[in-house]
């Protein structure tokens, strides 16, 4: 009798061990961020939060640093299922998901808190729903930061200072229209080639959040930085739809909660980092323009507002502006 019980218990333990092993699912999370970037911070937060909620259930491989290509490549990968999870700049996928373009309207958001209230509220869910026809499931938004302008030629304090400067932008019509309106020579370019193009002079400048500027060591090739804050840049956290459908309800919930935590937790961290980055860049010899003719920049893009209202709806734009 004792032997039968022992055999039964042993078999149960073995089966239990096999069950646990089988339950550990390997997932790939892809993004373009390098160490200490907003993408990387969001990725590590998501991974940590999922592990905390579902210990041992998933083994998530963090594939950052453009190891799986640029953002368009990762976007295609998460749709096809060659990538399981992705963290992407909203502006990079706007050409495929036009409703997300509203987040790139210049000078729409007052500050990071304003953007957070919009993206983590009902409007954020409405915008996220626009992704469901692309073979992905929207999990949440995270912070990337306000975008600022840098160049290698001269200080920029007003729009006319941009005349003749070749500025790299995300391949996105809104970015292109914005910088054409500001008077720059616009050069759409995928992210992996930007540093080399700045270094060899194919382009004069670029625009990105401060953490991206600092983490990419752009101070080596860009000595002028203007804190324009012209466009708020968010990150969107996605999962392949087929992978999501195969998950259990508690796993789906854990993914959503982890993405929400990434949005909430990264925002104050990145805002604080921006302040420290400016001081460090000055120490490294970057001339930082903080006092600029901001009303002139806003005025230069004002003729584009009818286009934004027609494309996204005047009521949505007003709802965003009215959010407190």
C-alpha cells in the first residue's frame, strides 16, 4: 500500500514538474531602444511586471537596440507573429494606423502630465482600438517624451533659423509637413542610419526626445540643441493577436496591467531624467537653447491646423486640448 502511494505521489510530482515546464512560454519583445532609453525602460518594466504577476509562466527575451531591425521591421514582425511583443514609437506606425497620427500634431500637448491623462484615459483606449485590424492587440501607451531639435550648424531660436538645414524626421507625413512649415529641408530616414548620416554630413540635424539624444551620444556630432518640445512622442505596447488569443484570461490581464504600469511608472522617471540630461549635455559642450521664440514656432504650423481638423476631427482635437 505504501509503495502504491509513493509511486502515485512521485508520478504526480513528475507530471507537475512537466506541467510547469510546459507552461513556461518563450516570448520575444522587440524595440529599437538602446540601454537607458525610454524603449528599454518600458520593456524592462513590462517584463518585470509580468514576472511579478505570473511567476514562471513566461520567459520574455528583450530584443532591443534594433537587433530585429528598425521600427517598420518590428511593426511588420509583430503583425506576422515573428515578434510576439513590440514597443514602438507612435509616430513610426502612424502611416499604417492613421488615427494614431493625432498624437503627433505639433504643440498639442501642454506637458507630460497632460499627455498621460489623455493616453491612460478613455481617449487612449479609443486610439488603441484603431490597431485591432492589423493583427495586433493594443496593451497600452508608455512615455517617450517631448521631441527637441538639434543640429551641427547654428543655434535655432526661431523658425527662420531652420532655413537650409537638412533635418532628419521619422518617415511620417505629419513630421514632414511640420518641419516643412518651419522652413527646414526635410529628410525622412529610418532610425538605424541616423547617427551615420549625422556623422558624415548627409544631414545637419534631427529631432528626438532628450533621452534618445543622450543615449545615442549625439553630442559627438550635434553641438546645438533647442528645447522646442514641438511634438509629444509616445510609445505603444503591442502583442501579436494570435499569441494573445492563445493566452488564458489571467495572462491577458497580466499583460494589460504590465503595460499600464509601464505607462504610469516610466513617466515621472523620464521627466526627471530630462532635467539631468540638459545639465550633462552642457558640460559636454552642447549649446542648449531654452529661451526661444515659441509663439513663432506655433504660428508657423498654424496653417496646418485645418488639415489636422479634417483628418482627425475638430472635436477630438478639442477634447485633447480640454483634458485637465
